[in-house]
C-alpha cells in the first residue's frame, strides 16, 4: 500500500505517540532489551512536545498514512540558528520502503539561501543501525553520545551551588542567556513547552548570588534539561537537583548526559549512579553546542 503524506493535526497527537511506542517496542524485542518506554518518555511530556510542534513548527510535523491508519511520522523543530529532528518513527510493517527518508525530507523542508548553512541535528538509538544509517546518508555525523542513566538520587559531595525555584519574572532572561552560552541560540518556545507540563518545575543554579545555570526537575522521575555557564558547574547542579528531588521522592530518577561531560559522568559513576538504560548518538551536520555544560531533556523528544 502506498502512503499518503500529510501534515499532522491535533487529532493525530495520541496516535503518533502510539506509533513511537510500537516502533520502539519492536526494536527492543529484536535486540533483547527490556525497558518501560512510557516511564522513560512520560506521556504527558511527549504529548506536550507534539502540541508545541503544532503551535510553532506545524509545517515540519508530517504523517505517513496507510489507508486510514498512521504508519509513521516525523517531527522537526526550527529555531533561529538550528534545525532539530525531534522524532522519526515508522511501524515495522512499513519499514524499508523509503517512508523514513520521505518523512525526513518533508520535515527538512525547502532549504534555500541562508537556511542551507544552519546546522542540522538529531539523535538516534545506538542500537538502531537503520535509523543511524539514514541520518548518515543525509550528512549528519556522530558528534557525541548521550548516556541515559536511571537510579536513586545520590549525593555527589559537590555543594558549591544552590538551587532556587525560578521566578517567572526573571527566569526567561536567565534561560536565554544560558542557552546562548551553551547552544548559541535562545529557545523560548521550548521553555514554554516544559512550562506547560504540571509536573515540571524549573530551578536556577546560584553561585552565591549569581545565576550560573538552570535545571528542570520533573516530579514524575526525570531531570533535565539543564545548562550551566562552565563545565565544572554541571555536576554540582545535578547534585543539588538530586537533593531537591530526593527531599520529596523516594523513587528513581533518570537523566540523559553527553559522554563529552566526562568529569560529570565520573562524579556520577563514583557516587554509584551507574544504571545505563540506553545510549543514543547526537548526530549533527557540523559541530554544535557545548554539551559538557548541558543535561539533555530528561524524558521527551526535545533535546
């Protein structure tokens, strides 16, 4: 059956999340990996990302429809100076037929003029060779890996910073400044997305009275994203977030951290936070960002 490609609508949001679950459960079965996907993605956050895409990136949210059923979808975001493929999933029975490549092209759009110079980014499960191969063919190469870890919050014995719940009057200016340092770009659209999820609370990192970072804490079990002024501030920020999370929860928490944040990873492993549940690749068309100063979004498709 030949697919029909169309732009997504509000009615597609839950169905695209189901496609994500089915496609990834199939991959996990094939490689023998046991994982609770809904716990790792937190459905409320996943749906918030999709609603945010309809608001800001509707022309980059595409559906591959077979008859009246969704067989695949792609979702990309375009900010001022980068393009990010947030999701690309095709059901097993429709894989290998060029559906993923066509969705990628449609999400990419018609790149002309200065648009051809902006970096392209995506992430891929390191176990999914087909997806990684697709991105390589489009010129996206591995820049770093993203290690997804899960466990009980543990003290890292790094107490050089404190966290304060972000004040809405000042937080966006702080987010913008820190995102500019780490990503070379502001992204108020994405912060609005996280703010729409009731379980997520933003915190600012303070070194004495100076704001040096931010981190989101999700009471449903995830930390991130986080950005800090300097690499040595990442581990103390995570340590303070562990303490904040553990004060109200006895459950496990998950984080996603780049392998380039070596010192921070060393602190986590030394503290016994060592359960690795997945390794992803960050693929880019050219070098982008300072990911030794960053914690990826803890449980959704935004990076």
